[in-house]
């Protein structure tokens, strides 16, 4: 992205089944990226929300808001980060994260194929549905890639986030992969898979959560 500009994307997926198991699931995500000052300053933000019921009982209620104001100089990027989330699946009443990071662009071409790596130092505070409340300082290692061929674009994003004080016992692993096939200038059909592991969690909640969704994405801007 060069110069000034705004790019916005939105995605929506849904599922409804009846019969032996009645299930309803809705998921939406939105991203916006502002670019200014010759393209050196970026202000990206992402919001996602999902809600699901099974046999009339709420099973999923997930929310995430993430912003990473960025200064880019050549292949290097310097980040600040702010994040707020809650999760019924992981019994998280709220989680607030702040941090600083640096990234490097390993590869990029004229087709917007790219590979990036980054490192963040994060401070997080998590209040669970129980009395458990944690304040943790974390490393965050991230790898991100995008490959486009014809009308199809494949993106992948992987995080590894160990605690500074307990690298082997307190860590998180998150990954997302998406394949989008462009149907028109602004509309694409997308298949997305996500994986999340937390080594420390509330009793009775699974340490691993995965999700596979199919839906549409809308993109506008530059």
C-alpha cells in the first residue's frame, strides 16, 4: 500500500441445522487499514464476533478487537498493539493485552505475495469466569504469508506466545489459514480454518479450539 488510502473487508458465515441436533452458528469479522504520511504510517484494526447455540443452549460467544498502529520503513515495521477479547468457549470474562513489537518483511512481489515475521513483548491481564485472574508478560512470535494465483488467494498466520517466566508451562499457539476465491471485484468466497491452544485454562474447558467456516468476504478500497 503506497500513499494514503483506506481498505475495508467484511466476512460473514452462518449455519443452521435441525433434527437430532439443533445448531445455530453465526460469525462475522471486519478489518480496516488506514494508510497515510506517504504510506509509512498504518493504522489497522480488526474485529470479530461469533455466536452459537446447540439444542437451545448457548455454546459460543466470542469477541475480539485488535489494533496495531504501525510505522513502516523499508522492510521493517515497528508496532504498538492493543487487544480486548472475551470467550465463552475458554471461560474468559475479559482479556486485555498491550505491547510493542518489530517486524521484518522477508519477501514481497508485485502480485502482493509476501512473507513477514515479527516479535512482540506483550503484557496481558485475564479474568476468567472463576476467581482465577492472571497477569502475564509474554513473548509473541508471529509468521504471516500470502500467496495469490489467478482468482485465488491463500493466507496463513501463526502465533507462538510463551510466558516470559514459564516458557515451557505457560504458552499459547494460534493459527489461521484462509483460501479466498474472487467472484467479482469486491466479493469472494472464503474457506477459513482456525486453531487455538492455551496450555493454562479453566477446568472443564478444552485447551484446544478449532473452527472451519465457509462464507463470503467483501473488500473495498486500496
